[in-house]
């Protein structure tokens, strides 16, 4: 499903205009239809709808006895409360499929069941058709069940009728036009038909509370978290960090639902609205549409290095709503994003549609470029890494999981499905990934859709280190690390929101490292590898010398520190080890940059002896040289003279940023009241911070986001402080997330909660 980039689209932003034709888009579609005669019928949306009698309003013939509706009450407040959609900012009727809702109709006379027939018609999409399921005609039934559309009379009082209606648990997700139709047969048997279109638009979502919906989730605590929680945390940094950054999902804001439906309607699903009854095409479409590329358009442009001057630094975003609002103004892509931003957006959009979704972080996440299912790194004869040849291992990578059944797969694959909107590799020609069953990933069923093999390599590929001889370009594997990737795969614990409320889901993706089940899964995956014939050359005999890296915990950005290389000789013989230690600047994506510092050393070890050597790294050596998103990466390579055995290890040093102190005054508000939010931190780094900017984002408040530049450089030991004023526009608790970015320091974050007073 390849979508088109919505360049220059000028669609109005009102939800109800989603059903109106955009003339420019119709002209585009007409042009697309040119030259297709004989292959397909190219008909504009406007003409298609004009020819479809089901979408017309009419009275078949004048009949004074005809039953005519005078008023229809959709009971929006009561229905939205019952369907747990009352938090949506939009005032339209939003319901969940497979669940009853109430409608009251007042007619011009008393309903006569022997001669009158009542039909509710729901139509969705640009070209709705009954044969495609995008027009549904609902008639009276005695019994309502979630597996089909239906309605029944709850009670009748004079001219007023109370109806209970249920949409199918497999209904198309999206906005529906509603028509009320009556048919009356007179005493002569002549039939008259009256149809009118209601002003109300009904929006139907997935229903995690309905057992017949593929999105059904039987745990209430998880439903509250993965469908209804509008803020949370996303884990970044290193596997040793327990701190998740605050993120405002804001799925109940108008712009979130509007963008989710707009992106679906401006993709390949526009011509096939019936596909929107299944989460699979919806997930694959949004996985493609959230990231921008020239072929299929998209919402957010990814960038992993400077410059960011013409947009927002990825570390500046504090939530999804600000990005979505910026996109909605022009329908053109926003700048810039990285993996956690793409994931946060996907969580927002899919939760807005009612699909249980969460952001998930894989530490030491591999990127297998050639589908070999091994993660390859290379070294020259001097022990220096050959970065141009390497697969990358991201310090962390954030993707998504959504919960739904997989009727397209063999039994046993329902539940969490992994998908990824960060552009890495194409899937069926489009930059997207998944959904892949976690059970399929764990058991190396890499032949199952979608992109299961790629995600398997991200979490469980073996890391192979190669020596390269440039005299003949030969390579030889010298170390195989079988537990180097896929560490502490993390998401937020349900119902908790502390900075350390992390849930480790590693065992959902793979068996414990080194177990028979885990090794069997890896061997199984290699049967489908691009280099399966070479599996045995990765097996390297382990030597009798062990190398490990150590450094202080809780290093602050700008600290100086020692890297300790510990070497242990487990043999009964002496060993002479020639070492090279290298520290480099690197992106968190694993792409290595400039060498920061290097050291060579020779250690003479007696039998069973342990020794160490140090590499000193001064804060002044890296501060100011680290652009947005950079990390410190350490490499060590050693050769034993006596045995010619070779060793290698690498590690990432996480440098902690300051935490923003965020306070609200007052701490409790009513709807319509104002609150002042103040964010501050002290610059304890080595230099002044220039071009500083604070970003605020709030849930259920106006404005929804705000950005403020600092008045000038923030000197060393100076406090930076900024305040913003918000007004509560909904009767609920409010979370405000704040970030600070500058030329020298980024990723400074904090949040606060303002309680609602009923």
C-alpha cells in the first residue's frame, strides 16, 4: 500500500468536512485516471456520490400517511460516557464498535409496526458502497449481538421512539454519515419512502472492551493504560538508565483523531475503506505515513545530525500534539524526528483510534542491513573499527506494540504485535515495519509476516567481529558475541508514572540468553538467512583471556572520568596481551564519528592473574564536540602474543543531563481556571549554554503547547528559569511536560501534574 504525499492540500479542518469533496484532490485523481481506460473506471468522488441513490435525500411520492422523523437525539453525553470516549475534545458522537448506543427519534405521528419500517443507514469513505461494507443499512432485530449491525426498539412513548443500536465488532473504523429512512405501505399496498441525512457524524473506534473485537484486551488495568492514558514515558539513553522521559500522547485532542483518520484517508486505504476494519492495514499504513519520504509523503521528517535550524530538534519535542498541530495547519511534513518521536506519534494515533498501543524501547538494538541475521563489525590490522563496513547497533531504539488478534497467522500469535515507524529498511517497497507477532519473533518464525526476521535480528542476532586484511580483502571472524543485542526491552508499567516505572518485556521477545530454547531459535532463524550456508564460520573458539570495561556510574554531562579495562588470564600459563583502547563520538544509532582519544598498552599476565589499564577522558575533551544525540562509545581490541587469540569489546557511556524542576501554581484547578507552570535548572556544565529554548506541552489545557527562547546565554552555575500560563479546558487532571535544548546541551526534561477539582 503506497500512499501519496498530500502536497498543497487545503482540506478544511472541521471533522464534518471529511465527507466533502476537495476539488483539487478530485482533479489530481482525474489526472491519475488518465490513460487507465480499459484497466479501471476513473470516477471522481463527487460524481460517484451523485450516482449513488443510497446517499440522496428524497421522498419517493407525496403521501400524507408517510412516517417522517422530526427530531433525532443521539444522546452524545450519555453514549460517550458509556463508551469511555467522553475525554475526546471533539463534540461529535464517538463510539466503540461492538457496543450498544442509544438514539431517540421523534416522528410526526405514532409508529405503526404493521405498515411502517425504519432503517438507519451508516456510510463511510469517499465512495461508500453497500457491497463493500462502507454503507450499512440497519434494520430492527429482536436480539442484538456484537458480531453484526442491528437495532431494536427499547420503548415507544406516543410519537417518540427510543432505539438501541449496535455497530458490528468488525465495523470499519472511521467517521460515518447517518441517514434515517422510513418506509410506509398504505392501505392500497403502495410503498412510499422518506430518507433524510442527519447533521450528526458518528465516529466508530476499535473496542478493547468487546470480546468480539480483534482488539479485545481482557485486563482492565492494561486497557486503562494502553487505550485511555494520554501521557506516559518513553525510555531512552542506555540500558543502565532507569529513567523514562515524560511524553504527552494527547490522543483525545481534536487534532490527534483528525490526523489519524486523515492519514488513513490519504493513503492506499482511501480506495479500500473496508480494509479499515482490520488493525493490520491500519498499523502498516500509519507506520508508513508517520515518517516522511518523497515517495509516499508523511507526517514527520527524520534527521539524526545537525542542522536543525529550519525545524525543531528531536530532543525538543515533549509530546505528539505539538507536532500534529503543526502538520494539520498545512498537511505538509514537520521537521524533525528520531525514533522515540516517531514511536510517540504512533502511540497517539493508534490510541486515538482505540487500538491498545504502547511505545517500547530495545537497548543495544541491532540493524541488520543485509538480512544475514548476524550483526557484523570489522577491524583493520591496527585495531581500528572500519565503520563503513559495519552493521549498526543502536544504543537504544524505540518502536511500538499494538494488541490484537492475528487471524491471518497460525494459532498462537494473538496479543502484542511489534511495528516500527522509524525509517530503516523498506517493507514491500515502503519505509515501514510490522506488525510482527511477538510470539513469532521469540520462536524465530521469521518467514511469517510482517518483517519478523528484521525484528528478530534487532533483538536476538549474534554479533560477529571480523579482522580485515586489506592486502587481499579477506576477512576472518575472531569473536562471536551471542548475547550482545536486545537488552532490557522496556515499556512503562501500567497505572504507574514515576520516572523509574519501567516494565521489562525482554522475555516476550526471546528466551533467556544462552538457554537451549534461545540457541535453537537463533539456529532456526539462520535457516532463512541470506548467508545461511556460512553459519558455521561464525562459531569462534573461546580463548583463555577475558576483557571487560568499567567506568563510574551516574556520570554527569561534562564530568571527567577513567575508563578501566580489566583483563583476566584464566590459563595456567603466562599471557602477553597487546591492547588498543579507543573512545569515539557516536550517534545513538551506533554510527561512529570522530575518534576522541586512543591508547595502546601491553599487559604481561602471569597464570590466573588479573590486571587493568586506564584511559582518562577529560570533560573538556568531549564537551562542545557532541552534537545533538551524540554519545561516547568505547572500543577495546586485544591480541594474545602466545596464542594469537584476538578479543574485542565495546560499550556506551551514558552522560546524565540535568533534570528540569517543573512546578505549577496553583496545583489544583477547575475547568476554565488558569495555572502558571515554571521550569528551571542550574547550568552545572563547563560552558555557557547558547540559543536555549524551553518547550511546554500540556494535556487538556490551552494553549496545548508553547516554546520560549532564553534571553541570552546561560552562564556556568547560572539558573535558567521560564514560566508559561495555561487554562484548563477539560475537567480532568493535567500533565505538563517540558524540555530544554541548546547548542551545547539537549535532552533536559521534566514534568508536573495539575489536579482537577470537581
